């Protein structure tokens, strides 16, 4: 009698293809032009809190601010309503970040000879140590784009916003719950961090979307490092990159196949599960994953990714 038991669909790993550290390193080394996207996971080794989890920023915000859902602390509506409390919480974030040092992943990405650009969702400024920050007007060749801002900078809320490095006096002011003012125009100052539903988002980040549309068709490899894909924003960024690729006339011109590979690097299997679910569990052969810590990929970054020095 023929069995009526249904065969289970293969997991993400089976349909997308798991890569070892060595296999991933070879793909990175052989690629001509690489775009890297980074999330909170790459800063764990630096001692910076992630957003999710028991010890994450959402949990800390819920406890310190007395709110049921700590994620609300990162909404613009909460910031407007409880600005002093929000400032105190962000001052704590700044203190943590100022103590942190770049991880092997931060340093390794900066050393990649074939890096087009690094787009980071992080606001911890750790990429800034070895990479210049992109600006369409003042530094169009900058390798780093801070998609969500930088917690170690402040910005005022004027129509022509002024951005300043975070000063110790300003941090003390925010830690007290006070609202600092811009020394140029007198408008209120806030951390240069993108919040959910941010009404002043244009003051936080420059128009990196236009740059992404220029960068993506040039790339033959995409690395997504330390991103959990739990948030709608990261999923939308992934979809947008694929949309740009599919609409580009040059996407067939790649050394890696008909479409450039997307490699998801995260030791937590839920990252690929979240992405697979968002993509309706379609099998996309160009998506690969590595369930290892990203620092392992960059252990020998100087010998693998930098241009070889010529004798003489």
C-alpha cells in the first residue's frame, strides 16, 4: 500500500546551500566587487548590546523606562512624549559604545581590497575607526554608509540641521534628562539615530538609497553579516537589493553565475529562517549561508583580502 505520509520540505540550509568558513572566504577573495551589509551581531564581540534577547537594548529599555514593550523606546512618538527619559537612556548607550573596540569583523571589512561599500544598520560607530563615512556632497568615495545614523553624534532639529560629535558635556546633560540646545541655532539637540516612524529622518541620514541603486549593479557578491532579519527594515533592504539587481541590465555579467550570491553570515539559524519565511520559502539558488561567527571569516583578512604589496 502506498504511503500517504507527506515528505517534509527541506530546510533553508538544504535549499539554499550552507558554506563553510573556507568556502565563504574563497568566494569573497575571488569576487571582483563586494557590498557588505552589517547588523548588530558583528558588534557582540566588541561588548555592544544587540537589540533582541534577554540582555538586549529592548529588554533594558523596558526595565529602565518602565514600559511593557522596550521596542517602544525607539519610536519617535515615545521620544517626543518622554524626551528627557529617552535622552537618559541614549546617554547609557553612548557610554557603552565609547568603551567598545572594533572586532575582527570591523577591521577585516575595512581591509577588503574589493569592497565597494559597507552599508551598516548599526549606530555604534565601530566601523568609523578604519573607514571614511560616505557623504554625497563632501565624501562621495567614502566606503561606509550609516543607514540608521551614529549614536556618537548629535543633530539639531532645525530646517538646516547641524551635526556635532557627541561632547562629554552634552552626554552629562542628557544623562540628567536635560534637553541640550544647538550652540549655533538654539534648536533642540538629539542623538543622530534613526527611530521607528521618525518624523525627522531626513536630518538623521543622507540619501543613501540613491547610492545603493548605483552600487548594486556593480557588485558580484553581497555579504549580509550579523543581521537577524527579524525587523521589517532589514527584510526590505534585502528585497530592494534583489529588485535593483533584477531590473539591472548588467546583472548577468558576473563571475559567480547568472546572479550574484547573497551570503548570510550568522551563527544563529533563525536569521536564515526569518529570511526564508519572508521570501515565502522560495528556493533561490543565489542565496547561501554560513552559520559561523563572522570573526572567523576575517582571522586572516590581511593575507586574504588586501592587495599584495609589490617588491621594490
